[in-house]
């Protein structure tokens, strides 16, 4: 009789989320603003990625790692909730998209997984940094890295109510400002690395983008089939041995008496 079963092995994906936290992320074209909307939607995305390692990079004028790659989703979510805008965490007033992507790639360089991705979200143009966004994209696309980059430009088309100054009490002065996103560069980054560029103009479209990425990037599942065979021939062998012993005993006892 042969019995079979399958052992399922799941290999997760290593994902770095690189997020712009410049003060412009407080613009209110997403509700309540770009930053808080992004945090909520990304946290929902993180909770769905059960088999993946996830890390977090934040950038504005500079970039740094908020959370290294980990399977501890609670830790990632807590660190994501700790993110604040601009100068409260990092050099503000400029946007270093290339540095943000470069820092994300640095967190992935030791990864041994087959699938590695960066989700890069920004609401502006590259105005600072030590590495250009397209140079970082070339590194991501290299054979040694092989990292796919999904880029997201967040902001409405046209004008958005945005912070333009800060009062002495710490509150912001708002006015309507033209939304300028370097879609050409973000599209080129995605194309170079095999990813996709998305534009999020409101909460619903941003949520839809993360749902799309979630569907595109599924964990690899490997099925390994094992067979185990239980041999039954020993039952016949035991029966034959029993008959042999019985005949031998009869031969030296009962049949000898007859002779």
C-alpha cells in the first residue's frame, strides 16, 4: 500500500517601503493629509503580507532606515505609527529620492530571497541627495541586486492645500500650491527595474495601488510530494515460517511416534 502527502514550502518576499516624509506630505488633497493616509493604507498592506520580511526607509532631505527587514509585523507597524513629518525626524525642505532608494537597496543587498522589491512613495521632485534617482535605479536593476521598484506619486492633479509656513506656536499656515511630481523619473525608475509607476490622487486610488501590488507580488509556494510504501510481503513470510515450524515439530514428535 502506498500513501502520499504534500509538504508546502512558502518563500516570502523581502519588501522595503521607502516613504517621503517631507513637510509637503501634510498637504490635504488626501484625507486627513498625504502622510497619515499613506501610513494607514501601508499598515493595512503590511498586515496582509504574512510570509514576507518588511523594512521601512524614510527620506526627505536625507534618508535613514526606520526599520530593518523583519518578519515581526507588530514591530514594523509600531515603527510606522511613530513616523512624523519632515524636520521632526530628518533634514527637511528638500527631497532626496535617489538617497531614499539607495538606502532601501542597501537594506536588501544581503537578502538571499528570490524576490526583492522596493515600494517608493513621494509627492515631489528630487532636489537633494548624494545619488541620483536613475543611478539608484540602475543599481537596483543590476544582476547583483535584481530588485524590482514600484514607484508611487502621491498628490492630486492641479492645486492642493499645502503648508507654506509655520507659526510661532508650531501650527502651519496653509495655501493652495501646485502639485509637482516628477512622473517621468518615477516612471523610468519603475521601467528600468521591471516595476510599475502609479499615481495616487486620493485615498481610494492609493489603497487600490497597494491592493494591486499585493496581487502582483505573491509569495512563492513550492509543493514537495513524498511517497511512503508499506510492504505487506512480511505477512506471507511469517505464515510460511509458521507452517515450516509446525511441520518440523510434527515430524519430530507425532510422525516419529507413528514410525
